């Protein structure tokens, strides 16, 4: 398919409202994960260009913060309308560079747009406080002010939504941003920048720098001008960035790895649990940080669940994201596939049984068969690490305490899911789970109005919702003697 608006496929970085090449002229080639075909090239920028982007972001932020919230909101709503208007082209770009099925790309664009709309509305509701003072001659007020210049580093699995989930609250709060998109998926971020430009986002307020992740990241972290970094990606890189940000004491939002348990209790509606597990496991070919990584099923419904889950899995069609019948696209690269194989081989060696899949897909490349494993146990890599692939391991459990302990036996704490009809059990378990988000009788928990984020090694801070706005605001307390 040709893009209806070919101008959306931008192959330059976006700094100070202009489309720029790297100073060196160097570029990096970007390939389609489905067939390794060449998509295009983006500038290979480094420290110098990033530093320039920070300086222009600083200038732009000063005037943006002085505007009314309504002014900022209106520009953001124009941007939102343009994203909606160009949703098909944007979805096409996601599938092209990321591989997910077109329907999922379209859903991602609507999800990404929802953050722009939500935070455009929230911009007008950044209320401060008046606090009753402890003395009669004093008045106490609390202002909320933008943190200033911010930076964002985003991953490839949601190339649009991870950008807007950071950028929209930043712009709404009165901040500017330097964004480094994932090297695999720069074109979606650049297309969003093109639309922000058309909507009237002033030059310098949003800058998209492509290229050397380490050099760009270090420049953003080292800069005393950058007051906040928001990162979504692996825990290892998150820790590295946090260390780099320590000398300048930046505010941080870190959305890192997950290892989500999905627990099916004996009284669960098994049909709904299967539907929820399919969604939570196989969305984006298993490549989301809230994908169900471990599925715990009570012994009483173990067989029934496996039978129905296997039936549902048999319906999954693997293929190109552009084929409208596809449910599972390719993995992002050969390293992702190698990790899935490693987890699979380790599980087999430790006694798991393959019920379905388990092989390279006949399409070759980065494709792998969706795989169902049963008799999984805690000593397997699939129990301990994030698999990030269409591999569903089923663990049998007997008691509530046992499954809570197993679910919590991980360094991660992002999302968890449980299925039960029993309200007392639900209350006990949701309170005991050490996770930032818990889905009860549902496998779909992400939306713009709720706080997304994790505990433990899954990160710091929340994105989306009124809480997501706070991350881009500083409190200033005024003590006024009257
Ligand atoms: P994944 O392994 O899923 O790609 P990463 O955490 O490596 O996850 O990548 C997430 C984002 O972090 C990407 O934009 C990537 O370029 C960026 N990144 C990786 N290493 C660094 C680094 N040392 N400094 C700054 N950014 C980095």
C-alpha cells in the first residue's frame, strides 16, 4: 500500500522545527522485520546534534510555559485530530517497521492518540492548592509548574504510543522534549513529529534525534538543562540511565521489564480466562511488557483450560502484518527469536511438554510458531525472565498462598492478571500481589485514563491518567506573610 500522504514518511531528524541530517552526513538503514527489506535511512546523530536539540528545547520551553493552558490544549487537540485523520498511514508505518498486524497498529494509533486528547484536556486542570496556615498572618499556596526541558527514550514495541504517553503530558504541562526513538522504529516517531509540526507545535518544543543510542542517551543524561528523563525499555538500560542521571539529580520515569503472572482460580469462568489469556499473551506476538509471561491454572480447571486454550491457539494465523487475516506477525529481530528458543529449550530440558507449536515457522526469518507449554515449573527460565515472544507456559497450582508466592517470586512488578468470581478471594489476592497494575477478569488493562507503571525492578513513576501529568510538574510552595 502507498501512503495516502507520502510526506509522513520522514527520513530526517526533527530539530528546531526543521528536518535535519547528521553533521557527519552518516545514516543508518532501517529494515522491515517481516522480510528484511529496506525501508529507508535515518540520520546517525550523536552528542553534538543532541546538545543542539537540548538548547533549542530550552528556548522553546520558556515561551511555551508562558502560554495559557488553553492555548497549549488547542494546539494539542489539532495534533490529535491530525493523528486521527492520518491513522491509516500511521498504522501502515508501524506495521512496516515493527511487524505487528495492521489491526493492532491501528489500535495502537488510536491508543497513542488517546494520550494526546486526554492530556490536552488535563492541561486545563493543573490545579494548585491553598492550605490553611498554622499562623494567622501567613497564607500558604502551592503552585504546579512545568519541570522544564525533558527527554524521552522509547522502545520499538509500541513506536507510537510510547512516544505520545510521554510527549503529551510534557507538552500539556508546559515542558519541551528531546526524544530518541528506538533504532528499529524511527519512522513512526518522525511521522508523529510531522503531524505535531502541522498542528502548530512551535519549533524546538519537540525534537526527535535519531542515531547513536549511547551517545544521545549520555548527552541527555549528563545535561543539567534536561530536568527529567522518561524511559521505557529494559531494566538493564533503565538502571544504566538512572546512574547516568544521578549527578544531575534528574526526575525519572522508568517503565521497565515485566514478568506478568495470569492466575486462573478454580471458580473462574474458564472461557473468559482463555479469551483474556489469549489477549494478554499474544498481543504484538507476545512483545509487550504487560504480556502474560506465566499462566498459573488451578488443578481443578487445569485440563479444561489447556484444552480450550490450545483450541484458541490453533486459530492463530502467523504471517505478514499486512495480510488482514494475520494475528501474529514476526518477532522484531533474530535476537528476539533466539531468546524464545532458549526459553523453550530450557523448559523442555527441565520437563515441560509442548502441546502446540515449538518450531520455527515455515515462513522463516523472524517468524516463530505460537507455542503452548504445560507442566512449567519455577526453575525454568520462562518463569524467571521476560520471554517477550509468543510462548505460553502453563503452571499448575493447588492453593491460594502457593500461587501468590509464585506470582510474586520475581524481581519484576508491572502487571498481573487474575480470574475468579469470588470477591473475597479477589480482594485478598489483588492486595497481596506486588504489582503496579492488576487486571481482574480481563486481559486488557491499558488506557489513557489509568496510571500505567510498575514496582520493584519494573520501574518508577506512572504514565497516563492524572498521575502521569504530575511527573512533568514541580510543586512550588509560597509562604506569604500578610
Ligand atoms: P530492547 O532490548 O527491547 O530494545 P532496550 O532497553 O535496549 O530494549 O531499548 C529501549 C530504548 O533504549 C531504545 O530506544 C534503545 O535505543 C535505548 N537504549 C539502549 N541502550 C541505551 C543506552 N546505553 N543509552 C541510551 N539509550 C539506550
